C-alpha cells in the first residue's frame, strides 16, 4: 500500500497545491509568503487524502 500511496500522493499533492495557490491568488494575496503557505497547506493535506484513496483502492 505504501507504493500506491506514494504514487497517489505525487498526483494529489500537485493538485491540492495548485488549488491552494489559485485560491490565494483569487483572494488577492499575490506576495510570496501567502503563496508558499497555500502550497504548504496543499502539500500537507495531500498526505491523508492519498492514504485514504490508497486504502479504498486496496
């Protein structure tokens, strides 16, 4: 399950980071710090998401 989770994580983290960055830019936060924070939140949020999806697939 670990390999499957890592594969899903690579896709989920990219997507969630992108969503967070777009949300930050939409709210008018166009400096470096809010964009990096949004990307970090998306990266961290992808861990439980990928674990849950991998568990459901197996």
